[in-house]
C-alpha cells in the first residue's frame, strides 16, 4: 500500500501502531484504531509490516505473511449471541478512555449484563469497596493513576476472590501475566468485537465455579 501524501514524521512513526493514537480529532474523523487493527491482524497471522515514509513525499506499507501448504480449515459453526448471553451479572468497566467505556458498557448491556463504568483504577477500588461486582473489565494501561495490575491487587485486598478480565491493546505482557497469577483473570486484546468480549466475560465468570 502506497500513497503520495504528506508523509509521517520520525516521532509519529514510532507510535502509529499504538491503540487510540491519532493525529485526527476524536469523534470527528476517527478513533486511532485503524493501524492498531491492521498491526494486530498481521501479527495474529505470523506476519510483519515494513514501513517507509518521507515527509512531503509519501508513505509505503508492505505487509508480509508466511506461506503455507495447509488445507483450509473447516468452517466453524456460526457464532450465536444467544449462546453467550449473561444473566444480569454486574460488570465494572475500568478504562481511562471515555469512548472505550461507552462502547464496552453498550456491548455488555446487549449481552445481558448490568454494566457500570469508572474512569480510573482508584475510582474502581472505591466503587468495589462500597458495591461489590461480579466481574471487572480492566484496562491495563491508564493515565494518570494506577494501571490494571495495581488496581487488581488493591481490589483483591478487599475481595480476595474477585474475577476480572484485563483488556489491552498490546500482547500479553509480564504485568498481565502477573495479574493472571494472582486470581481468576482473563485476557482480552483490544480492539475487540462483541463476540470476543462475550467469550472472554463468560469464560472469566465460570472460573473457579
């Protein structure tokens, strides 16, 4: 893929695949998820992206995928919303990005859960100390304030059996793995759709039953 646009600066080039990083105005011309989706899709298929850009000249993205001689896999059965609906369990969405909170709570409500939301780890700890929830949907990286791991540690001190799903735009990091060792924690890669969210939440709720 190649264009003859304005090109990308060196400082921006280092961040173009970050989830929600965008030079555009949020809510008017994009969410900053486009390149993150491309990067995640290519990586999931074992490929990589080669990027070249010159300011004032344009940008070229070359996508590489491994060759295979494997036969196509059988088509899976259609995904059904009815098979993944909740039963009114309360889920607290913890995310510093307002758009993400709105999207997640809307999808969880559609799935039959009671969705609540807060904008920081500190607010989540305060919320859970006053009103327990069945599951946390925790953003891993939040700014400012404590991240998903520290939030989960503090909540475990209040509710030792608290279940959670940690959502992140990055692959599983050491901090995510540490959180998974602490308790019944699932992992959900951003950006996610209704199906992936439904599966992650249902699996997390079933842990240690």
